[in-house]
């Protein structure tokens, strides 16, 4: 059968706005398949945060060491993505789209079996490498398979899939642990292995193989400095909040499942906020959405940090929606800056930026040890205001 053809970034199309291309071999919408795969892969990344209270108790960890676990996972899932992004622009992307979920599903499902802190570290690192391999390829396909305004919306759908999965992961793993035991987290690898079979059958071949010289592969980092800086500061804010929120709730004598619910609500609201922000970007402008998101983020995060009782989950939902509302838009703006290297641009914003944030998360952990996790998160609320300086320097291309 004929393989599907993908339009280059920015290509014009007679297809109606928001139309989703079909995978010719199966009739399954490509963006929908990638969004579901993104959700399953990122759900494993969400396992660590809600289990931190149990792991802290098991290994007798300080908050600094606990944040080191989160940093190792963040580094391995994000920091090496540019390497995979460059390779994805040259090789058959199916290699990364299959091998990535395999590593992630197996190794991140073994968290509960780790006999020591030092064994847990490489498990997190190997599982994170699978996440890193998957993201640049999948993000570039999600973007280049649509045209015009639909690119922003379908990229947000893909992004929402990952955010939704990251939110559902805590609910799934805490429910599993509550029903069985921490040592049985390996059961969670089953959905990931099922995903591999589906991807193997339905993914189109090709989608890479661009033969470039080394000089042409060098991404103009100077042109991407502003969106990468925005992603770093937003990721540090988002990761700090989702990492230490379960710890704060545990200190309030709430059960482990309460932390899982809180992280899930934060993530699901973030997914919906990303779709809404991308939709509004087609009407108000991408740069406007980025600036509005950064202006509103500190206030809603402050409310979520201090809310209790009935108002806790609604406040967390509002915070997640606002903080994440401009993330897909920022990624799209970076892709438009280097339209011939979409996978590489995706890896720098979705990967490298989050990796730097993962390194900086250790500093937030040390601050939490010194003054307490709630006070440390209060300090991170100023980061979106710093991001505004970079947002004002963004140059916007019209969504066609």
C-alpha cells in the first residue's frame, strides 16, 4: 500500500482548518495515535512523584536526595532529547517510536522492586532515555502532518496526550500500590507492551532520512534562545510544584492517594489548558497567549499552594490550566524558527529545556530542606515573571 505523504512545515493545503490527516494503511488518525502513545509513555514518567513519600520512608531520604531522584528522571527524559532529535531528522523514526516506549514501560515499572536508592537511580535513567527517544520523533510527526492553524491545535492535542498521561500515571500507580504492594509496580508495564504492538502495526515508514552535513545539522541556538529560556523557567515551576505537592499534602496528614489525585488534577487541567491556549492563539496571537499565561501563573499557583479542603482541587486545576496554556504554542514558535529541523527544535524545547530544569530542581530540593517545601515552592512563583523578559523578545510568525 502507498505510504502516507506528509506536508513540509508551513505548507499550504486545501484541507479544511483543523482537518486531521489519516494514516493510509489503517484509517487511524495519525495525530490521535501519537497522542494516545504520548499519554501512555508519559504516564510512566508520572509514577515517581506520588511514590516519593513512600520512597523517602523506605530509603530514609532527605528532601535533597528525593529531589535527586526527580532530577535523574527529568535529566534522562529531557536533557538528551537533542541527540535523538538530530537522529530523528536523519533516520527512520519508527526505530525511536518503538524502542522508546519499550525502555520506558519496562524500567519505570520496576520502581517498586528497587532494593536500594542506588539501584533506583539507573532504573529511572534507563526508563527516562526511552521517553527521550520517543518525544522528538512523535512531536515532529504531530506537527508536520497538519497545516495552517491546525498545526497549533493538533500539536496541542499531542502535547495534551502527554500531559493527560502524566496526570493519570499517579492515579494508576497509587491505586495499584494501594490495592497490592509497592513491590508489584512491575504490573504497570503491560499497557506499554500492548502499545508497542499497536505502534508496530500502524506507524508509517520513513519520516526522516534527510541527508545533511554536520554544519547543516547545527541548530541556530541563538534563534531559539528565547523560547528555550521560557520553557526552562516554566518547566522548573511546573516540576517543582508537581514534585513537592504530594510531600506537602503528606505533611498535612493526607493519604498517599491524595497526592496522586492532586498531581492528576494538575496534569489533566494542564492538558486542557494547552488545547485552549492553542485554540486562542489562532485568534489572539501566539505571543499574546504566552505573555498572558506567564502573567497569570504566579497568582493561580499561590492560590493552589494555600488552598485546603473543598477548594484544594479546583485551585490546583486552575493553576495547571494557566501554567500549561502556552506550552504547545511556545513549542510551535520554536519549530517555526527552524522549519527544516522540526524534530531538533522540538527536542530543544520539549527536551533540553526540561533537562536544564531538572538540574535546577535539585536546588529547589535543597531550599526545601532548609526552609520547608511549601516555602520553597513560594520562591518558585517568581519564575514566570522572569520568563516575561524572554517572552517580550519573541518574534511571531502568523499561523496560516
